[in-house]
C-alpha cells in the first residue's frame, strides 16, 4: 500500500487544504520532513507547523493495526524530545475493511489518546466542490452518494488542468481509485476526456507495474528450477496477471481464476499486456 500513502501525502501537502482543515480543524503553515534520531529511525507520515506555532502530526493507515496506539505514543514522545512541544495527533484510516483499531493507550496512572478518523466519514460532496484539485481527488475515498458520478466530476476537473499538474493529478486519482476498486471507472472516464496519459509510462504507476512483473518473473524462475522451465514460466506469468488484475479490479472471481489456470504461458503474457485496456474482468477474459 506504499503507493497509496505516497499519493495521499503529496495531496495533503499540496492543494488538499480543505481535507486537512476538515481532519485537523486547522491550517498547516509549513511541512516538516523529520526522521527521528533513534535506532528505530522512525519517520512520520506528515508533520506540519500551524500559523500559531503548534504542531500537527498525521499518520496514514490502510490496515487495522492493534499496535497503533503504541506507535502513536512513540511518535508523540519523539516529537516532544525533538521540538519541545506536544503535537496534535491524527490517524487517517483509508483502508477497505471496517475500522476496528483503538485510539488510546491506558495503564496505571497513564492515559494517552489521539484522534482516529475513518476517511469515509469525511464529507466527500464538500470535497468535490473545493477549488483544490487535491481535495477533489481525495473525495474518491470519502463519503459520497455516487462514486461513479464523482469520478466523472474529478476527471472533468483534472482535464481542465495543464501539463505536469494534470498528469500528476490523474496519476494520483488512478492510484487512490485502486483502494475503492474504481480503477476501471477512472480509465473509462479518461477516455472521454481530452487527456493523453499512458499510466504505464507514468513515474508512479509505471514502476509499480514493472515491479509486479519482475517479482512475478523471479517467482516463476524459481519455480522453473524446481519443476521445469516451461512450468516455471507459466507460473510466473500467472502470478503477474493475478496481481495486475487484482490491482485493477479487486479480488479475482473464482471463475476467472479457473480460466487463468487453464491458459498457456504465452496466452497469460498476452493478457497481462491487455489488462490496462480492459474495462472489466469479463471483457479481459471473454
């Protein structure tokens, strides 16, 4: 989920000022990139300074971590040591499963707490109306009446941007769409708009796809040494394709998995090249 974190950090540090205000109740004047001077080398997701000199710490979390309260307490004490003041702390949960983490740490004569926010509780409709394209993009993760209509509005807004800003916003939208299984919807909408961007060539998504293919091929080569070169190649291509399909459309249906297992290595490789052009799993495997 590192690509989601990277996209969200850039958005929150950029034009998503309304999102930050909705989350923290304040405006960050400047961002502080801090790696804590400890053996653990803790790195905060976002640490900002407000106009009145206060500190705001935001962690982005895509899974339910039972140790989150302990992690936040450690972050809090490290910030206190480094800056001499307590930060106001927030954990922004962006995962798909229901939020089940705790937000406090209790012990004998000790009580520590921070604010835990499920991004789906933020008003996505309000973020869609923001003038900041970062807020518009983040709206896809928030509470919305109609996600597909929201994607249409966001892509329409992105299409009005110019050059690098448009490319960056579209790439960030594409990344975050994967969290809500809306990748195909984003691609369908971009085809209707005057946007010329091949995500396979983008600085964010290109390396992700390349890494998935490389990892799959490595697993395939290892399997090949054990069971034969041909079987290893087929297993590697199957691993690649499964991962790309799940990144694109979500969990692979049972019928689709059976279809993939029956295909040859060249057929699997051909499908992996076409996965970004298909609108649905059905269209890809018809």
